[in-house]
């Protein structure tokens, strides 16, 4: 069976890219490989959005009520994901917990445009990760915002076998909600429909007492 997915993109007036990332379930016997595609269809970045600093996200105040983004405006008081204690350990359970946490940070970036947390744990050599950051930052500046795009991880699995180069492999099934792009005047630019769940393979190393993502690649098998 073949399952394709990756950080995908589509052209918009401002030239941003959208991310859909996941993993063909290792439990179903798929092999690793890779090529991108939203909802199982490959696509390339039509335009790269000019690099720009993301609009600063206000720090949530104590007891502030979380409000998800909608057509009236961006999300407010978004809680920052917290790294579980087990995710600080070089164990199978720790690696799987870390992988889930990493995708929570990715989801947080869609809501806030704040990519610093996930960037601190990810190599800039991860091309698809960098494209995701361009979307998240670009659509949270000059009054723009994103609605939806929430990322969840129904299944995370690792054999916890370290390769000679120090990498561990983690297979992750990822589900992402539909993603809508809003302009500063509150007009809807466009919407990417919810893609089919699919899969990606994470290469992760444990260094200086913590996990670090080297890259995330689509799975084909």
C-alpha cells in the first residue's frame, strides 16, 4: 500500500505555503520513502513567501480564557504546550511523548504564528519544517491570521533502535483540520480542505540531555 503526505503548499496572493504532515501507519506494514501531497496528492511550492518577522504573540495572562481563531479574528490566550517529564528521557516512551509534543508545538504555530518553540527543537535543514514556518509567520503579520489547521497525532510508534549516525526513527500518523486564510480586512482569502490522514517519518537524536528533530519526511510504502 502507498500513503503519501508531506508539508504541502498552495499558491495564494501573498505566496504562502500550507502544511499537512503525517505518517502512513507503521502498524499497517507500510515502508518508508517520501513525496509530498495534500490529501494524498503531491504538490510543490508555487511561490515562496518573502521572509519576514512574525507578529509578536501576546503572552497569555493568568486565568485568561482561551479563544480559538474564527472569522472575527485570531486566536487569543493560546496555551503553550508543556513538555512532559517522560519526554526528557532517552527511552521509547520518552521519544514517543516527545514526538507528540513536537506536533503540538507545530499546531501552536498555526494558531499564533509563534514558531520559536518548535524551531528550538528542529534543525533548519528540515526543508518541510522551514516551509511550515513561513506559512505560520507570514499569515500572522500585517493583520492576517489563520483559522483551523489544528494538528493531532492519533498514532505514534518507534522501534527505538538507534542508527549508526545516532538517529532514532519515529513513525507518526497525523491528522490536520481544514485551514482558512484571513486577510487584515477580515475577508476570507481561501480555505484548504481537511486532507486525508497520512504519515511521516521523524529522524530524532538525543543530545545534551534532550531530543532534537533532524528532519521529518513523508512515508511511502
